[in-house]
C-alpha cells in the first residue's frame, strides 16, 4: 500500500475523516468533535489542532489520522496573530484496522515532525501522552527521542475504552514523553528546592540547557492570581491552569481544585508555570494541602510548567503500570511515592496569618 500524507483541507476531507472514525470506533471515540466536520475545521483554523491525513494513493481512502494538538486548547489564551504554539501534543491517532501494522502511524508522525514542525518557527517541542497499558505507543514515542516527564496515575476512568478491553479493568494511567525540537538559549528556571534534583535529572535526560534555581521563599506579590479551569464530566477529569501568579496563588489554586473535587472529579491537574520565584515558593504549601508533583512540561506556552495532581480514583492497581525505559521507571517510582504520601491527606485550606492584636 502506498500512503500520501497531507493536511486536512476542506469539508470533504472532514467528512471522510468522520467516516474513518465511525468505521473504527463507532460512536465511542473520546473526542466528539471528530464526528462534526464544522467543529473539526474550526479547530484546525484556530490551530487548536492541526490534522494530518494518511490517504491510500490507490483507493483515495482516508486510512489514518494524526493531529498536533495545542495542549489544553479548551482553556488556553488565544495565540497572537502569526504565531504558533511553542509545544504541541501528538495525538488523536486513528488507523483503519485493515491498515494497522503497515507503518501508517509512523509515517504520519514523521510528516508531523519534518513538515509541520518546520513550518512553525515558534515550536520548541512535541510530546506524546501514552497509556501505560500499551507499551507499543511508548516505544513509538521513544523512537522520536521521547523521554518521560510526567505521569498521570489513574488519569482515565475505567469505563473509558477505545481498545475493546473489558469494562472491569482498573483506571488507565498515562505517561507523557517529551521530544525536544528546537531549544532556546540556556536559562535558569526557578524551582522548589525539594524538587531541584528531579529537575536536574529531567533536564539532563532531555538534553535541555537549563539550570534549576532553588527557591525557598519569595517576595510577596501584590497582584491577584488569574486561573482558567476546564473539566470533562464523562472522564471525571479537571484541569486548573495558573495563567498569572499573584500573591494569593495558594488559596486561589486550592479553592479551584476543591471546587472540581466537590463536583465529583476524580483526577485534577494543576498546571503551575515556573515563570517567577513566587510560583516555585508556593509548591510546598500546595503539597501540604494534599497535591503531589506529577512531573514537568517544558515550554508549555513558552514556560516550563510544573504538574501537580490530586487523584481520588479507587483501585488504581498501580502494580500494573508498565513503562518503557529507565527514565520512565524513575519517574513512575518518584510520582507514585509522592502520590502515596499525599493519600489520606484532606485538601487543606492554607493557614492564614493571625492579625496582630492590640496591646
């Protein structure tokens, strides 16, 4: 079979892609906009995703799809005119069942790196979020020099399945593998002092020229924290993204995380950009309140971003989490140990300084 790869162009392409999704997954695919040509085209127009199609040159059928996804595009700030995202997730991979094992996915991935990446001068890296129950996807990411940078224990609930697995299995854990593409000049990154060793290990694994600067305390900020929030009730998953760190960072973040947990979300991710010392200095208080550090995403919206998590899933069967590579094993052990330390700790409210009393 001969494969041509190109970008999604028009409504006809979107309709043929919809047929591929339906023929492969029925109506169970986890991103419903893939069934809606107009929404799919709009997301491509705004660079929320960039869809690549694999087309059988003999039959002109769309037999595969891969997208470059702007991470958490649902709550990201609009891109400046003429600019692209600084880091993208490679995902929404779909291959017609009859064409699997014929290098369709790898052909799409290579085109994404060479063609789409070359067309975005702002792009600094790719990452792939792989399920730990499927080592093949991790090995595929590692062929593109992917290294593990974040783990999301029990991040996908048990009933979300696209592989025909039985519904009585455990929740699925995912691991993020990051592939540097272009590097900025060497720079310092403020980091909570307890996690400097982790940062050095991770930057070394990725061969990024960055030096974590230990931060214990920082001067208080006077501005308010700005946050954005996204959630998916069907997946019991929520995300809080700190868009601007302020003097109330700990209280503001915990209030939003509590709101998601009280709304029956089982997995909450807090994205904390390490763009100032105040952000790094907030981490110990966030951990003391019941969050744990799950990893790091380099260059998310141009800033290295710490991933903190709260997981309320039951029976995660962590002994079944399979990862590929020594770096992934070290990350898994580190994150699971942090998760264990955080379990049983209620999401506490930050202590307030008592007002001075008159003599």
